[in-house]
């Protein structure tokens, strides 16, 4: 199960990325609140403290290390500001199918919706199975959560 992962590629230099970044931050906050209501603890990138949602530092979330439910963090970079070096624009998050996988996949799906061709997603989860029904029984999949929060998700897979 440890190989279960999600990856992304982001073009942080585009005008669209800069324009949609505040929306993605706000929507990520809504996603984290929604998964919290389902009893899923979300933490900062090291599995402790609070998730990072910052216009300059980016998005950094992980499961709860105190309960052993963390993996590798989801680290989404902020947009490139003129004169800055380009940060790594790809990342992989190994969730091990832990409950916080719902937050990770929902944030990635929302980023793809908002950023279109400036954001690519890959996953070892299947669009019609884990992303639809969730990787664990009793929890919704990212597609359902995003539909509930923001409206219908396209049926075509971004993966």
C-alpha cells in the first residue's frame, strides 16, 4: 500500500496560475474544513501543527503524525514572482491510502479545475474507483467532495 501516490506538475510562471492562486488557497481551506467535519485530522508538512496555506510559502499538508496517519506531504508551490528563482514545479505525495488522502486528492482535483493546462495530475488511484468512491470505505472520494463544495466535476479523467 505504501506505493499509493499522487503526483502533479505545475507551471507556476503563468498569469493564470498567479490569478487563480488566491482562489485555490481559499478553496483548499474549504476542503480542509470539510474533511475535518468527517473526522480527518490534517496537519502541516511534517505531520504536526496546522496545514500551511500561504500566498508566498504555498500549500503544505500532511496527515496526523501523532496517530501514525501521515505520509509524504502535499507541497504545492506558490506562483513565481518576477525575479524569483523557479521552485520545483512537480511533486509526489504518498498517502498510503490513509484517511487524509481525501484532502490531498480533492486539492489536486480543485487545482486542475482552476488551472487547466497549467496543472497536471497523475495518480496510482483510478478515476472511477478511488477518486470517485474513495480509497477507504465510509469516506467519499475527491470527485464527490469537490462536487458537494464547488459543483459538478467533469466526467473525463485528468489523470
